């Protein structure tokens, strides 16, 4: 049984782009890149299906979500910093009062 190969996203995009150009037939591309023609067809269909995402506002939404997440994390860091400072001062005060436990 043949071993499964994992192809990089760059390789898949390159082959799919050549398939979209239709300068070579699928069997010719398959021979050129040592990939089964059905696999090339799958990559080509996937490329066509996702091509609209490149031009859509999905990337903008993802960027907005990322910025919101960063803002939330910065707020959490601020809260934790205040908490650590408070506990540090409380600990130092308890040590400074001369009471040993």
C-alpha cells in the first residue's frame, strides 16, 4: 500500500492555480507534479469555493475579533496586576507589623 503524502498549502495552491489556468490537462498536471488527477480536481474546486473569501470582509471581521480579544486580554492583565500589587502590599504589611506566625 502506498504511503500517504502531505502536501504544503503552497504546493496545493500552485497546482490548483495551474489547473485553473487550464494550460495543461489534468493528466499532464498529474504527471508533472506526481499527484493523482482527482486530487488536483479537489484542490481546484476548493480554491474556487474559497476564492470569494479573499475579497470579502471576513478578513476584516477576523481582524476586528483579534483586536477585541487583544483589548480584553490587556484588561485582564491590568486586573491581575492590580490584584498582585494589592496582595504584595498586604503581605509586606503583615510581615512589617512584627507579628511572626
